[in-house]
C-alpha cells in the first residue's frame, strides 16, 4: 500500500541546492498566473533580503522622480501650444483695440 | 483477508498510535495513487456495492473502546463516518467525470473536517486534512478552467448559487476555523496541535478565492467587446474585485467571496498566533494574499507593506514567486508615489514587468496623458486580468495632473525681474486649460498641424508666423488638424475628464483644487484671477519645490484619525 517512509523535515541544504541552480527562466506575461506552492516549507532568514541591510529597501524605490526636463518631445509640444495661445491672445487684443481718433463734444 | 479489511486494519493501528503522517500517506485520493488503491476500488465495487456493507466493515474494523492504555487513541464516530465516506469515494469515483469526482471529494473533505474537530483525537488528522484539502483545491482549480462543465451546475435560484470554488473554499474554511479555535497553548506560544494549521488552511482558502476571480474577469472582458456601455461594466466589475455576474442581465452583486476573505482576516486578527511563528513559505503566501486583498480594497499602503515583506522574505532564486509579488507591489507603490528603481527593474523577476511599468512611470513623470493612455490600451487585457486596470487608470490620474500642472508652470513661469519682489509665483489656469485641451484633442486622434515646426522650436519666431498665417483662430485649430475619420470615440476612462467631454475651465479649477486638497500642490486658487498661487516659495528656495511637494512624503505626512496607524495592517498579527 502506501509508502511508510516518513517525509524528512526540510533541510537548509535543500535551499542551498536550489540557490546553486537559480530559477533562470524569465516569465512571459500571462504565464504562471497563480502563486504556486513553495518547493520547501521553511528557509533561514539569512537567505533572504529581509535579513540584509536590516530590511532597508530605499535602493529599490525612487521617491523623488519629478521631471524638470523641458527639451523632450512632449515638452516641445506643450511649449508650442502655450506659445500659440500667447501669440493669439496678444494679436486678438491688438486687433480689438480702436486706434481711431475720438470725437470731441463741441 | 480482503484488501478492504487489510487496509482498515492498518488504519486502525495508525489511529491507535496516533500516527498522523502515516494516516496521510495511506489515505490517498489522487487518480495517480498506486495500483493497490485501484484494486481496492475494484473490490469495493464488487463486494461492497451496498452502503450498509461498507458501514459494517468499517465499524467492525475500528471499534470504539473506552479503556485505553496511556498514549493510545481509539476511533470516534466522526472518524468512522469519514472512513465510510473514504471507501465510498474509492468505490464510486470516476476520474473522467470531474464534476462527479469533485462532488465526492467535497463530501469526503467535509466529513474529514467533522472528524478533525474532535477535541481529543482530531489533531491526528491534521496532515490528512491538509493533503485532502490540497487535492480538493487542485481539482477545483482544474474545474474552474472548464466553464463547459461548471455551467451544468447552475441552478434556477441565482441568489443561492455557489460556484464550485466557493463551495470548496467554504469546506476548507471549516477546517481553518477548527485550527484557529483550538485552545492548545497560549496565543503567543509556539503553535501546537491544530493551531499549526492556521495559516496553511487560510492560504488554501485564499488561493481558491483569488484564483476564481480570474476566469470571471476574463469572461467580463470578453463581454465588454459586445456591450456598448462596456465601460460602466468595467467600472462595476473592477471596483468590486470579488463581485460576480449573478444573473443573465449582468447585475453585479456583492458576493460571498469578499465576505469569506474578510472573515478569514478578521478571525486571524482576533485570535490567531503571530505570523512570525510560522514557517517562511506560509508567511510569504499569507502576506501575498493579504496584500492582494488590500490592493483590491484600495488600501495601497497596507498592500505595499504586506507585499514588500513577502518580497523581502522570499529567497532571490524563487524568481516566479518574486515576480508574482512584484506584479502587485510595483503598482501599489506607484499609487503611493514610489517608482521602481533601476536596481529593482534590472532583477530577473522584474524582466517581464519592466515593459509594463517603466513607460507608465515615464508618462507620470512628465504628465504625458497621451503616452499613458496609449500604454494602458496596449496592455489593457493583461492589466484587467490582473485586477490592476481600474486602479491604475483612475487612481494614477492625480499624479499625472500634478506633473502636467508642474510642467506647465515650468514652461510658462517668468520669474520677477526684481529679486526682492514679494509677489507670489502663480500658475495661470488658462495655460493649464490650453494644454489640457490640446491633450484631449490628441487623445481624440487630432494630429499636430505642423509637425515639422514642432521639431524646430528654436526657429525664428515660428509661433508668431503660424498664428498670423491662421489669422488668429482658436489655438487647437492652428496647432492641430482634425482626424480624417472624425474624432475617436473615447470610453470614459480614455478621456481627460470623461470620454469625449471637452475640458472646461471649471474642470481645471476643480482638478487643481483637488490636488491642493490632497496635498499634491501647495498653495491656493485665486479664483478671481484664475490663477494657482504658490505658498512658501522663498522658504523652499524655488516655487516648483514649494508648489509641488514630494508625493510619497505628502501621503506619509497626511493627518489621519487618531486610531488609524498608517503602518498597521489588520490581519497581520505581530508579536
């Protein structure tokens, strides 16, 4: 009937073996949608990033990302648009001005 | 001696000695089980076709004893019922009939959960319960990918209809509750007895609840291609991630899935031992699902906290797990104003995600709605199936508007000649309106009217020449040419405000006011002058720095109610 050998508790060596052959495949989108069960149940903390740098993650994220560049294509488009508006407004103002001499009441 | 009797005699011995691991390896249910199990099934079909025959053989083989030597256990009624169901399962199961097999296995796991609830001896069935639940979950997932089969389960009464996944999740949840309410040890002591299984079973239920959403969403996406008001359906469908179409008219109702997941987290929060006392695989899996739950409920900071910890606790060689975690961690942080660094994006697990999220970050940085919308459209299906589309397409808009206002200010602001001037730096809202109108036109398919000029902005006064040539017409007509086939029909989330609605001055004023209220722009609106005035430019050293504070710092420093801790995640029990 079923095997009667007890399953051995997970040894840290198993993960080391895993580490030597890292899972190299780069997943394409849509593949492997589910969060699969882990190959082992437990592993020591020193094999994770949580134990390194005291869990510091600042190197993984950028908090200051504002873009001051005004020479890219999008900025040039906006410059053009705003510039057109300014010129249009100026011309409209100029053309609407009445330069004729005013009549005086006698 | 018949095979059935031999089998039961072994089980009896294992029960007597409380050998949970042996019970697990003997009580197999998979079609790939060794030949002996199929022989056992044949014998059951030949000699035990009547239920009373099975009942008798089980009761004879496993007597319920009163006087027991120290350390030994006896059978109990729940166990006998479970074993009767086990033999019935092997007698009746037909592995080519997935629905029938699921029904039989559901009954078996249900009776296992009842046996497991026995206060004294139930814990010997912990491993059996886990192995049977895992098989049930696997079978359920397979069934879930076969709508042709599950359709047959539909009944007339829509209100009481449960999906296959929901009913499986509910059965496994009973085992989870038994584990959670076990009184062995204290809350913070090393888990013993049934409490060992708290997070194992919670994870299994959560896996089922999250996995079943995907086919539903794919189905909804397919429907959207045929329904004119499809955007509204997207909004309804996505805003309640767990919602499902409950009748033929696609009326979406809150379903049990939300409640079931919520119930698990609430129960864990109330009485579960700390997560840190459990093995790493269980910790990471639980945090992954807790993160996804919070993301679905728009708690992006909580989601980021859970997913970040899950990511950090997963060893780097486990690339696919880290990739799955990043799929939700990157958008959570994006929504909080934290972008993935080059270091993160160069890692193996980020390679498939980089083409999705990097252009998105670039579009947000420059306030480029045109690039943002076209990128969303290119990856719409994937984002939708992951449950990310609605959050990203709607909730990143404030950041895009912030960047657009900032860029418009940089392009139009002229500092005063007099350095000692006390005049506040301002952004003319009509400039922002002009820019927004231009973007809306581009989204509708209008083309730049003089594309060569666009690439030669340094030429002598092209603006004036162009304006004069067009005899002072409205700017959109001077800079853009109408699309040949007419404006593109935009869905509500594809337009700057709402579909093809033109951007008005009121829209701009309201958007800026909202950004000020959210803290993403620092200053006030001078309504009568139609300007946004920046406060504190001198103190910060620059009107741009003062007017557009750091997004993440702003979110972090917002005032919250006293009992709300920004770093607290309900359901994540810590020591």
